[in-house]
C-alpha cells in the first residue's frame, strides 16, 4: 500500500515539476530562446466587434527540440484602441487544461500574444522594443510579468486565398499566475495609488518614466493590474507599445500633460517619503549595467540598426536625469503628483 502511495506522490511531483520550477515559472517561461510557432486564422474574423466570450478555435503549432507539435487553442482580439487601429490586434490565447497537459504550455490556461500592429518596415523592431521593456522590469522587481519571444509563421486566411507573414511577437503570462507565484490574488477595483505599497509603487512609477509611459492609470487599472500580496497592494504595468521607448507610428500623445511627443517623459508617480524615493533611485542606478546589457544583447535581433540605436539612446537619457541631482529633483521629485 505504501509503495502505491509513494508511486502516486512521485507521479504528482513529476507532473507539477514539469509545469513549474522552484521560482514558480511555468516551462514556457524557463527559456529565453524565441519559440517558433505557427498560426492560421482570418484577421477579418479576429477583428469583428464581438464580446469577450467569442473566440476563434484553431491550432497553434510550436517547435520543441526540432519536432513540431500542435495544441488546440481559442483566440480573441484584445484592446479596443489596437483593434480599431492595427492590422494585427493583440490576441488573448485560451488553452484548456487537458489540451495543455504534457506540453510546453502546461500551467498556462490564458496568455496574451503581442503581435506587430501595422504592416510597416519597423513592425518587428517595435515588437523587440516592447518585449525588452518587460525584460527591463524583471531586473527591478520580483513582481513582474514573464514574457517569451516567439517567431511566428502566420498564415492569414483571406477568403479563398491565403497570405504568409513572418512576424516577431511575444507571449505574456496571465496576471493570476503572477499572483499565485506569491500566494496573492488580483484586485479589480478602484484604489487610490497612495493606498498602494510605497516602494513598489515608486519602482513602478520610475519604470514608466524610464520608458516614457503616460498611457496608464494604476488607480483605474488602465494598462495596469493590482496584486494583493502579503497584505500589500502592488501595482503592475503592461502594454508598453504606446511609450517613448517603443515610439510607434500610431502613438497618440496626451497633450493635457504638457507633452508634445511620446518621447517626452512625464513623471506620474505620487509624492512619497524622500527616503523611499532615494532608495528606488539608487536601485535603478545600481541596475544600470544590467538594463543596458539587456538592450545590447538584443541588438542583433533588430531589422533596422537605427531603431536599436535610438532605443539605446532613450534608455541612457533616463540615466541623464537620474544621475543629475538638479534634473532628478526637477523632473521627478518636484513633479510628483499630489492628487
């Protein structure tokens, strides 16, 4: 009897270990190499105005150790702005537990697939920049979304015809997975930012300043999630395409903030204790070599060298503010919100 119990226990442990490592990362996000995938669907059907329960059923093929495998998935477009603007809207991917079992997707019932927006020369470079933004924040906070690059062989169904596209993209884990990793939960209601954890809030605000992100509201959870972990409320940003760091052709500017370009930074964090502000400042300064290294390590994946150089320059311009006492006080400390 004891042998049977032990056998069942070992089987359970092996299945669980396949899905997650010690850090709580599922197998999909334990590898930095781009995952090769194939998708086939109609963009016209994907862009139809439907509710959140309407999905396209198809197969996603992926390459693992030189072998192509298939998994049944359900897809729907997400993001009102990009659905109206983009040729390829970002996609919500749903995978049944039974379909994901034993595959690289085990443990991920819901994922976001970020695709290029427009058919234009810098479409894949914009993807690289947005993907790097997620990798940058990994260096700052343990509370982050894991992201995995994918190279997509996309077959677009156009009536009776088909058109092939080679695209760069990336997958983002679901917010519930992030919360579960820290034995927390996702909070979905208005909460004033000053009620949120001070240090992680400032870390998040600095990051949005770094990437030139003003298309965000942590209070109303616009392009942000709120996690309740260890009796603390922790903000977590996502969707970075409308930032100065990415600087896409379709970016819109919030001129009510007194900026004329998405490349103009505007600190949107609230006033906090000076010691916390300085602690976070020193954290970012200490992480400068790591952040620069992330950008440099992706240089060869850019189609246009100029796009890479502008991204590198934009990151360094953040440190020109952070490492200059006068600029830091003017653009961050004195610019912090009070309401």
